[in-house]
């Protein structure tokens, strides 16, 4: 008999599970050694509670009602539930808090290679550690984890959600025009970005050139030295992180001044993990200095998550060479 | 051919955009003669070219099966969920997305007035829906795969949303343009991971195309 399962979900059989377990064990070993305590939270949360966090592009896809008529949602990531947990259960704990998790999250994506509606994440949250030191610790732990898993060719894209906003501020671009420009940036449409900037009719041709060019810059630390004026100040946060990275971590970093993430709680540095064996990122994260405050305990924080299925595909790809 | 290009796999659209796409690649020093000479072959590993219908280009590029690709803006507008970078307007393949109906009294406007809803045939379901939503009108979208022009002639629908380059096909079928929805041209797109890991090679191509 064949019995169907929902689109975007799947069963895991022993051969695959053995390989997933070894990835999880490697990550767990690193988290443990670095002093990150493992937590678990319910897969179901009240919709109103998760909504406090704001989820942007990662809208919860599955909702149900409990016997009292409350709307429950399957979590779409672990960061918002952990922010809730920290505000509730660690209200007076000593800082910084180092937490890690291995958990499934659920999103309404279109299933394709390496993308599922139910996916297993391994991640960390470092709470109460401000930039740049906290960000550098998170990035170092990310490299330690990927190294321990056995990936050799990965790179980490590092950007800053505030960078382009600062540029727009400096040219006094606000209101609808600003929203349209940011929409094109988030949609990864540089043709549309150029069109919207042209429509501003800015008097300064250098400003126009800067607004179009900067979000397209990717490269090594030398990239940050090429910036001038406002852009140089806006990239100061990235420079401070870079100064704190060990060479083995720094050499994995690709600075990406146009990097965007589809979660809207990020406030500063953001990052994504790439492997040449996979067409989409293996995971990512960033700073979310406002999120804890929304739950009632204002603390700077940074975290990241790896999507284990994708890590597995990339690892298999690297090993098949 | 320079070493820079060797590392990129390029998705080239078959059909109306193919010749100019290949001309463009020639200009970058990529040898496209084998592609031009071979109508059935799809994968040209030596030069890093894969050929496919334009609407498949975002699929291959998003999955990373191709690093960069060329396709029409109409295709990208119809597949907004694709996570690809749109790097450059290549300028060629200029077409207009239009709302058209049978010449004479506009059946679409009449339907809206008397029935409150316009029946529209199209291959571009999302573009059509968005256009009607944006202009505050109700439309019932009928998706067809073949010649859209047939649909209003048989009375199945009141109007069509379709892409037109010269308007000849519309005219020959007695249809007139009622509204212009968007102008579309060929675009250069890139996979989000290749855009970071192969930044040098991709930027080199973008710079040369921009200067051309």
C-alpha cells in the first residue's frame, strides 16, 4: 500500500539518518565545547506570540486551532521562540547567554532541490553580547562547526542590513521612494534598483553612482578600503568585526555590501553560508538587537542556523569529487 | 576564450532571444559556433552553454545548474518567487505586454460594465492578475498554452494579455491593443550563490556588457 505524505515533507531512512546524525554530532560537539547549552521549545506556538517577533519573508505556513479557539502556528524559525524563551525563563540570568538547538522548522516554500517545508536546523543564539565581539564569536563558531562537519569549500557572505539604509539616510531619501528602492534591493533586482535611483533625479552624479554600485560590491577586506565618505562610515561595523577574526575565519569571509536576508528582525551584521556544490545558501544568521526588547528584555543578540539537509547535500557533493 | 569565462555555466534561451544572446556571448570571446550549428543538442560543456526555453532559464539558474542566464523580463515577472539576481538590462528582445481585444466596441470594457468581470485569456497568469488587481478591476483568468489570439475570436474570453513585439499577429487576427502593461527586454540573471562565489567572473561579464 502507498500512503501519501504532505508535499515538501519526507521520511528519513537509516542510511541517510546515519549521515545526518554524524553532521549533528559534529555540530553538537562544537556547541558543547564552546559552552552553548541546548534548548528545545514547542513546535507549536501561539500565533500572537510569534507575531511579536515579526517574520517578514518567512511567514508561518501551517496554522491550527486549539480547543479554546486560539490560533497556533508551527514555528517558521527558532530565533523568535528562543527570544520568547529568554524573556520568559531567563529574565534575570547572567549574561551573555549561550544557547543552541537542533529542531525542525516549517515554511510554505515551493519544494525543490534542498528546500523543504519541514526542515531540520542546527543553530546557536548568543544573547547579551553586543557587536562587534559577539558577532565575531558567532562567526568563529560557525566556521568551527562547518569545519567539524567536514565541509572544505564553504564561504561565508557577510553584510550589514544597516549599511544601505545609512546611505539612503545620508542622501535624505525617505518615504515611498525609499520603500521602492529597498524593495528592489530585497528582490535582488539591480535593474529595478538602478531605475528607481534614476527616478530620484539626484543632482550629484557621484551619489547616483554610489547608490547603484555599493550594493553590488562583493569581495575581500580590500573592498572596505575602497569605500569613501558616508559609505566608509557605514561599513565601520563590518571593519570592526573583521579586525577581530582569526585569519582562518577571515579567509572564509566574502564581504557583500548588498546582502539581504528574508527575515525582518535583523539589525546589523548578517551572514549566509555558501558551498559551490549547492545553488542556495546552507544557512545564515545575523544580529537582532531589537528582537529581545520586543519580548520585554532588551538585549543585543546574534545567532545563526544551518539547514542540515542542505549541509548534507553539499557535503555529499564535496565528497563525491 | 579567457579562463574567467571557463568557470561559468551560462543558460541561453532558445527561440526569439537566442540569436542576439549568442551574438552577445561572441562579443565576450565565447565561441558559440557549435551552438549555432547544432539545433538539437542542448548541452555544450566545452563552452559552458546550456540551451532551453526562456521560461526554464530562471529554474536552472535558481537551482545553480547554470551560474548565469539570459531570459526575458516577461518570464521574470511571471516567476517572481525565483531567487535569482537580476543584473543587467540587455536591451534587446524589446516587447510590450498588452491587454488586447477584438477591434471595434471593446468587449472587455463592455463585460466589466455589464457583468462586473472581464474574462481574459493569457499565458501570463500572474502578470494579468497583478495588472487587474492594481487597476481595481475583476478579471477571470483563463490560462491557455497555445495561440492566445484564438480565445477572443471564438468568444471564449473578452480580451487577452499577451506579449507583442510588432503587433503583427494581433492585427492579423483583428485584435487591437487596449492597454500597455509593461515593456520587457532581455535580462542577465545570476544564481545567488554563484553571484558570491564567482563574483570576479560574473562582474567581468557585467562590466563588459555594460560597456558594450
